[in-house]
């Protein structure tokens, strides 16, 4: 690196170099080993292109729109860490309310449940429509938790009494 770069250019040069290194590493199963290439001739071409994209910000990260395609014009965008995490092969995609979305996005938009709780329901075969109906339990020691516990105990006792058991 003989040329002097501005602070911003240096940030993007490091990102470009990381992309290029991953793509050239044939042992990396997600990049070079999968045949993913960096199709920008050099850093200047890459930097010129990303500066022309909407939302250019030196704090942003680069993401491939289609993770099966190359780093090239038309297949890169700026993305948050959350969006990058959702653009992986391991992402579970669901369809709900006529939209395809990641399970994490579904949980955020349609439920009050913690991720682990929603995931456990889903793993056990509960339909998405039923997961949406579930309410998040209150935190232990809060009035909501105590009421829920009292109601649960009361309802359980009531059901036992109705069934003839005491």
C-alpha cells in the first residue's frame, strides 16, 4: 500500500482487502471454496462504486444481496449487522401474513416472546398463528408474574375440582 489514503478510504481499503482475501482463500467454504469472487478490478473501482450507493457511510458494512453470487456491481449493498446475520444459509425462513421473512423478523414483528421461547414453540411444531397468540410471561417477582402464577394455579385447581378431584 504505497498510496496515502484518507481515514475513510483506509477503513474501506481494509474491508476491500478482507473481501478479497476471503474470496481468494479456497479453504473458506463460504467464499473462495464456494467460488465467490471479488469482481472489482482494484480498490479504486470498489471504492468508487460503494461511494455511489445510496446510504454510503463509513460505519456501514458491505453485504451481498444474493449470498450465492459474487462481490460485484448490482450484488452488494450496505447492511446493518442484523441484516447481515439474516442473510446466511442457516437463516430459517418462514411465510406469515403473505410475507416471506426470517424467523427472527417474524418473532420481532408479531410476538412479544423471547427468541428462545418462540423458537422452542416452533421446533415443537406449533403453527406460527398459535405462536402469535402466545403472550410473553412477566418477569419473576413482578406483579404480572404473580398474577399469572395465581391465575395458573387457580385455573389448574378449578379444572381439577370440575373433574371431581380435590
